C-alpha cells in the first residue's frame, strides 16, 4: 500500500479503530512479530494479509523516519500504533543498552628500582611496659636477646 490515506480507509472499512505492530530486533536483524487490530468494542479484527503487511511496512517506515536503530547490536523492541480514528501514529519504543566501564593504567617502569629489603627477624618485645616499640634488655623479648 503506497500511502497512509489508502491504508486508513481500508482499515476503517473493516471497522478497525486501531492497529498495533509489535516489533523486536537485535544482532543486526529485526522483525515485526505480530500485528493486531481492534474495533470500537475492543474485539480483535482479523486483517487480510495485504493489510497486515501494510501495517508492518508503515511501522518499519516510521521507525526509519525517526532514525531509530532497533535491530543492530543490542537492538530494541516496542509497539507501533496506527490510530485509525484520529489518523495518528505513535511509537512506544524500548532500546536495549549494554553498559561497559573500561579502565586503563599505564606507568613507566622504574628501571633503577632497588629490591625492597627483606623482612628482618628483629626481636619483638612483649613487655607490658613497652614504650615506642622498643625496650632494650627486656626479659620478655622473643626472637632475640
């Protein structure tokens, strides 16, 4: 179907109040998964294949016109609604987003760095009257004199 006027007129003739195209896409492909149409009472109206296809194409055209990339990478999904009674179209779109936080660290090597000193087995004073971590000649020293 070449234009919206023709599509709206044909849908009105079937008693359609609105038609909704459900679409979903990701990983470089996407499709209109289903099209449903409802009348004034909310009852589903079975669309002929040519009208169902025309609603699908209207949805895809509107997504493209709005610059919505719904089928690449994580993609997106949503509903395209063609309101026959008001001759309006609407998108309810959801975009999938994968969030990544990256960090880089780079430093020059210190080629003149000396080896850190080995841990010493210095005597440890366990005296109850220890002051500033050292108490020479204390009988409570362990690991040394």
